[in-house]
C-alpha cells in the first residue's frame, strides 16, 4: 500500500495501523513475528517517521504488538489464540413460566457497590461519555425553554427528539418519520410497552437463549410464558428452532436482539435478519427488536436492523441512548409499526410522558451533530478495551477457558471449566471487591452454571488488571 492509496479523510497512521492489524488477524503476521523497523515502515508506506511511530503506538495501545528494548516491535496478540467459542447449550423446547427475580435480587444488592472493581454492570464507563458537552445541552435548554422544562412533554415524546431519532434510522437504512417514533424511559420500557400491546397474561412469547435477564423479569412481570430459542454468537437466533416453536405453540410475539446480543456479543448476519422478518411476518407474529447496542459496532459499517427488512409493519423496533451516551437520562424509543396506536395508548397510561428536561437536552445534543463524533471515539475505545480484557483472560485464566469474540458492544461471554459454579465464584470474587454476573441469570431454564458475563465498559487500568488476575486465581483454585 502506497501513500497515494490513502484517503484524506482519516489520519495516515490509523490507516497504516489498520492494514497491519488486518495482517495480524489474517495470520500473515503471526504472534512472535518481528515487525519492520520504523524506518522501513516509513519507506514502505511513503510516510514520515513520526507517522510510522504513531501507527506502532496505536497498535501497542490495543495490545496487539509490543516493543522490546533495542530489538524493535513484535506481534503480541491474535484472536486465534482462543481455541473455541463458548458452547451454545440446547434451550428448553417447552413453554414455561419464568422466575428469575430471586436470583437477580441476590445480585443487585451489591452489583453497583462503589468500592468494587465492577465487571458486572453492562454500561460504558462515565469517562467514555462527553459529559461537558451534555451539560452544555442541559444548560442550553434550561435557559431557553419557555417553562424551564417544568411542564409535561408530549405523550409521544419531544418532537425535535423524535425527528433526531428518525434521522438516526438512516444509519441502518431506515426511512422513518418522526410521527412513527414514541419516546420511552429507556429501551426496556420500549420493549415492555410493545409486549403489552400485543400480548395478554398467559400468552407465550419466543425469546433467545441466552438473553438479558431484564427481559425475563419483564416477561415474568407481564404474566407471560417463554419459549427459549437457542442462539449463537455467530448466527444469532436459531431460525429452525423458531420455526419448530411456531408450529408447536401459539406464539403472540418474538423478542430478539440481532445486533450484539447481551450476553453473546455476536451479530446476526443480515440475510438471517431478513429471514427472521419473513418468518415472523408470514405467521403474523409481531417481532420486537431490541437494537440497544446497534451503534456500538467495531467494523466499518453499522449492521442492518430487522426493521430495515420490514414491509408490513410487523417489526416493533426498540432502542435507546442508554448504552451509547447517557444511561441515567433514560432516553429510549419504540418504532412500533402497525401497532403504533396501541403502544401510544399504553405509554400514555403508564406514565403520561417521559421527562421533559432530558428529552430536550438530548434533542439539542443530537441536533448539533455531536453524537456521531462521540460514537467514533467510543467505538475505538471499546474495541481496544475488548482486546485488553481478552488478553487478560489468556494471561490469567485456565487454558480451557473459552470466550466470545464480540464485534460490537462491551460484553464478554466466558465459559469456564465445569467444576466452576459461577454463583460461588461470584461470592468469592466479592470478598476481593470484584463484581461479575453468573451465566445462569441469562437463561430462564437455569442453564449456564459455569459461565460468567464480564463487561469491558471499564477502561483498562491497574484495577482492571488486578481484578482479572484475582478472578483467574480464584477460578484455578476452584478447579483444583
């Protein structure tokens, strides 16, 4: 690659680094291989010595290469060091009641303790957020809003915020009008009002397994039954399993997270999303799509959504800013398609409207074009953090450990030796001030005893390194 091949839009060192990173990923450059000297890299790419140094610093920051004194730079890490992905366990092919509140209750009383090294909370660290710019938007709307945001907002949501959310849909190829958007208090409320709109107590819904435990709480709270459909980090929901469940049960809804599922971290291929929409639409089953992680992709392009393939209004698309910008502001939305009137009515009955101040502030923030710039930086940071945490698992955990390779989001799904009980591991880890989430919470059937979820939303530092090292020691002790 010559300098003339580079575009003027990106920094030269980033493009050189990405080229080298691809060579490492493709095993052209193997672990232990020596990289060209800075001078040779400069000559080969037609760049300055300073730019060559920056490219190597960038890769060193990701932990992909290392500098050896008086020797040069060497390849340090490749995803292929992991032998296998975590297993996908067969889901229970029965319609059953859900009861997860006791397990979750035992976790949440200490999950957010400020003294812990917190690998449990699935939120990005505040240091990754544009706090000063968000504060400017808050102050702007307080000064300029006629009633200082003390009045009720429109029950469907702030008109400008709905317009901005509709514009965001262009990122995944959507053509959404502001009137087709309902603002909610986070993504989970969006999913809940959509479920309420298309089900009644006693109905059965299809869900992925493993899946976010908050969804199981919602299903339990609404008095619904669940049929768990096996899901993998490579292909997402098993469409064959869903088809069998459709034939066996009278499904009233299907809930899926096609992009960067929590906890698997994988993204369903676009052709599978299209097939999922066709399958549910053909059988007149509303598809509730949770796309909360969709903007946190590590590749070049944002993955498509199921809503992109919806031609009949049967996909109820849900998302929020909670994972990408402001968890505490509780800004989410639903695009419920043909179920708009029912969802709007339920939202109005449930809480009249979402908070006025946070809606106005986020509308102003999005309106000023700050979001995409923030997302670019956040994606880079999260990708780097994912590599650092995976390297720590290689370094500190037993050799038979298996871990997911997420291509977005900020969650690792880890399979441990069968001798490890994840709840006991959590209890031991808390004695050292380390918080994790046991895998059993992600299945209403009680699977995944020896799995844990680790969030890498926390930037890599000495505390994170200590936490991962101690986890590895505890796991090795449990195995014996």
